[in-house]
C-alpha cells in the first residue's frame, strides 16, 4: 500500500533534505518550520501489462473497440508522444512500443496495409533513428523506418492541412497525413496533468500557425496553472481546437500514466524520504555524490542522461480523447497530488538535470527558466505555493552552456534578445515573428536536430505567469552573470538566498520546499 | 539576420564550454577539485549525519510520524542467548566488563536489596527508564541468583532492527524483543520465559524518558504478573538521566551519583485484576521515587495519605522539566524525616 503525500514541517529531528541541482544533488538543512511537500509514494505498477493493453483496446471508453474501427484498405496513422516524455526516459521496453505493437497486431489481422507512424514532436527537435527505435521498439522500427516511421514536420507546407478554425478564430492546422486518415491512433504517456487529452493531436501534430494561438504570453499568463486544465486558458484553447478536430478526424486515444519510480534502484535513495534512509542509502549517497562532483561536466551529463527510469504503468485507458483523459487525469493526480495549507512567502525548488527539451542534450539557461518558472512553479492547483510578490528560490548551476545542434536559436535568443529585455510581452511583440520565420532556423529544424526557431521564446513565455506573480527569483549555486542576464539573482548558499529574499518578503518569511522529483503537485487550499 | 548565417554556422559546432573554459583551466579546476575531495567528503558526511544518531538513523520528524511506513514482520531468535555456554560468557562480560565500567563511571548507591531475601522463584522486575545506564545498573545490583537468570525486555524496533545489534544486545543483556507502539507482529516471549524459570526485567514506560520524568506505565507487566501469578519487584532509578540522558552515548564526567532503589515485592492477590495490580505498582514506584527526596518514613506517610502520584514532573515548559531532572543528585541522600534529637 503506497502512502499518500504529505507536508512535512521541519523540526529539530529532521535530517538534511535532498535537493536536486542540475546534474547533481545535495543535502540541505532547511530552517525550522519550513514546509516540505512530499508526493505520494510510488503506486504499484500494473502487472500483466500486455493484458491490460489488450483489455483497453477491446473495451474503450466512448468508442467502439479498436478492432471494429480497423478495416482493409483504410488509412491508419499511429501518432506517439516524442522524446519529451517521459522524464527521465523509461527503461525499455517503452510503453509506447508495447501499445503500438498491440495496435499493429490488430491492424495486421484486419489487413490494414496503409499504416504510417508519426512522432508528435510539434516544434521540438526531430528524434534521431536511435531515439525512435528506443520509443517504438526494435520490431516496429525494423518494419516501418524510414519511410513509414518519421517525425512530424511543422514546416512542411505541403504536408500540413488546415482542418478549420474555432469560433475564437484559432486556426487548426495539423499534419496532412493524419488529418486525411480514416483513423488516428494516438499513443500517449501522461506524466503531468498538463499533457494528453485534447493537447495530444492539436499540439503534437500542429504547425506554428496553429500553436501561436495558445503558446503566447496572454494565454499562458491566464493559465493558473497549466497543470490544472479547468483553470488553464491554454487548455480551453486546446479544447476548442479538439472540438474542430473531432468534427473532421476520428481519433482513438490510448493514454497511459506512470508511477513515481523515477530513479533506478542503484539510486534508490533519491526516491525515499530522508529520515528513512538506511545505512546503505547513506553510503550510496556519499559515494554517488562524491563521484558525481568529481566527474567532469560532460561525463557527468552523459551518465545522467543514460539513466533510465524503472517506471511502473498505473493505467492504460483507450477510447475517445475526452473520456479517456478524465480517467487519466484522476490517475495522474492519485500519484502526484498533495494537499497544502495556503501559500508561503518563499518557495524552494531543486531543479534536476532534465526537462522536456534537453533529453540527451544540455539544460541551457533558458530551459532552466522554463523548467523552474514554467513547469515546477505550475505544479499546483488552486493557487501557487508562493504568495503574490513572494520569492522563488531554485537550485541550479545555471551554466552558460548551449547545445549548438539542438538549440541554435536559443543561443541567439540569449545573446541578443535577453541582453535587451526579459519582458515576455516585449519579446513577443518585437522578436517572435523574426525567430519563427527565420529560414536558417527553419532549415535546421527540418534537416538537422534543432528545436524550432520560435521555441526559446515559447520557453520564456512558459515562465511568464511566474515572472508576473513573483517578486524575485534567486538561483542557489547559479552562475552570477547568467543569472543577471535572465533577470534573476544568484546566491552561493540557501542562507544567502534567504537573506536576499528577506529584503522582499520581510524578516520572518514562511518557506515551502516542493520536494521533487519524483513529481509532486500541490493542491494549495 | 541572413547576413549572419556563415558566422552562426561556424560558431555552431563549438559548445560554449570550450570557448569559455580552456582545457588548461578545466584541468586546473579538476586538480583543485581532487585536492578538495577529502574535505568535501568530510563536509558531506557531516551534513548527512547531522540529525542522525551514531547508527546513522534519524528520528522521524513529528509531522511525519503518522505517515510512517508499516514495518514488515521480522523476528530475531534469542534462544541461543540462554544456552549454558552463552550464559557463562555473559556472566564473564558483565562481571569483568560491564559492571566495573558502569561503577567506575558513576557512583551507584544501591538500596533496599534486603527486600529480595525472602523472594523465591522467578519474578518480574520493573523500573523507570531514562538512560542506557539503567539496565547495567540493575543487572550489576541484583543478587547473583537473579542476575544469572534474568532476561531483559528490549524495544524490538530499536535493539532488534539490525542483526548485529540484536546479537550484541542478546549476548550482553540476555535481551528479548518487546514490541511497542501497539504492534502485535511478534509473539511475546515473556510468558514462555517465566514458565521456564527466568525472571524478567521490564521497563513499563516502553521507552526512555525524554526529559527525565516518568511517563505513563503500560499495563503489560501487571497483566503478566496477574496471569502468571508471579511477584513483581518495583525498582526506581534516580540520577541516571542527569548522568547519561537520551542522546548521550557516554556518562557525563565526574562520576555522578545514581541511586538504585529496590522496593518490596508485590504479589497479585487471587481476585485482583491487572488494573488494580498496576495501580498498586504505580503507588510503590511513587513511594520509592519520593524516598530519595523525603526519606523512607516520610515517603511512607505521604504515600499512605495519598499525597504521592507517579513522578511525571511539574506541568511546566519542557526546558524547566529537563532542567529540574538533569540536576545532579546530592552527594548524600536527604536527611531523614525525623530529627535525631527528637528520638526517645
């Protein structure tokens, strides 16, 4: 039986608590009275997973069984989440591959010849063949790559189709092959409440023309939070677009949820509550910590990115996207939600080495901002864990490092745009078109492994709500010059950061540390 | 922006780290890091161990107690510790090591031993508990016929959670695991041991006192005496909290005085229930506790008048409670309640 999440209040018995810090971690003694949000313990994974997958396909919600929807001569497109999910990548076999195999077994039995597999990577970088193989499995890869297993190309004008527009004037433009198929089967992994459901097709297969309607500063500032779909303007936009899509395309959605087994057993202490660490956990901590600190940055990064999570699957649900997603969200919240009593003056987060956009890559300063002020800040329901005008403290080395192949437009954004302004509204007005339509970035996105030119701006918008909400952002252990460029402040230690924060929130601030990963979501009452 | 294409393309293949930190700087940084390894490890270890005891275990933060994981069933066999060879070894350890060491680090004053002279057969000894000194002091004070055939109830979750610790505890003290916190995972060995003629030493509070004062006595010992019809000997230890309180692994310097006070053995009456017997035990413990402060006769009088309760301490702030109970005992016991010159 997994224990529910809870809020710890640091007392004199509390040992030093683990905090992630980029490609590393540390133990930190928090001030007495600090609240620490722990997620529920990892739920047990489903046993007999293939049986659960077959059951989901045969007993879908709000749709006919998949075998009834397949027929010879049809055009079938299977779309799957790209490498941004899950985080860290899961140990093989990947659940996407297992589901796709089950779907293809049914399609083969029905004599479906015209099958295409598309990674729903939207404006993300293309997945490499090795990454595709890892996601879909050897058998699927061998049968379909390269001609019928590919990445979505949001800049291939010939292969995009405008399906329609919402009553708000939002253009719905998606991959043409998918839009003209008799059936889209979408294979999803829902890691946070933000993903899945109406977002899957309307974002994963969309173009910039379509994405700009919800990936903008105004929408994101009114998404409070974007992990709480009923209160997220971004999700309202997804819903409207999904309505347009439903009228034109038949979508059979298969969604899965994961438990909180984020780190392999060798790093088991990262999944445990600190006062329950055994002697072995403590010895492992010391050994891993020292080895990690001594390793050169590149080797350290390579090691972390080779770490695969032994996730258990907590649910497999299939059917119509809206009905499936309701069940999926319940399962996500069952694993992640912890009730918290009101916001505090200061919020603390330890940022890990990975975010959705640096898988097998470098977490550059823009991505640190997106992870901290976008993803982690928004891991709440009702209200943020920090009061308006409060201070956010993040742990991250914040190195001025960029992956030149994956993030070329990020480099220019950092050097040219952030040097001038950090205001999301100003950036959107002045630079978005320029970055979105730059032919060099477009070329790299389509032919190399680069994120789309506009992606760094989207990452900046991702933190727009937090920037507006917070009085100050402090990065513990962060490079000072880089922090200054981002509009943040750097501190060497937590004590320094708290001292700096006191200028903003007063002498006796309340502090809340959101202990994640494993992912926790705060239900702040 | 098109004019910058070539420049950008040239710049692209080189990661920024290269440009900013040359190989030489990187090597130098690595050298510094290696030099700091020992210091870093020490610092890490210190941070890791802060808030943990010498075994590396942390107490559960108060707000996390209700979220503790239910522990899996486990049992440590202790039968071997009562075999003849092990008993001989234990006798050697206690006589040559434990008792002399305890007596050299503290100044025990053992009183009331004559009460045990008429006692025959196995008995249950109960004592207040505020220090790790308590067990060695009692074992070292007991007459040999009891000291050689006594088993000590020890917290299963504390002394029997690791095999090596369980083995050492069983060997040195002839300890057997006692479940506390209402757990029923282990079958109690106590009735079995009494049936086989072993006396028992139990601490009915279930744990060492946090502040030196007594906590509520649990019903288990009284229940055992009533159901098995064995006598119970109350013992009160004074000064052990001041000598070595919870959190210390060694007595304070200066050989502090400690008192081991044996009371009159109490035998459950034929129709007496566990609660009634427990109440008598509590009265005896209260009287023994007061004897150190008031003298024997005055404590008897106060007890008879119902003026004594279990010594749970004053209803004051925790620091005051600790302050009071950590006061060293006076080097001599209190003056008797009567005046020498008033005697006939």
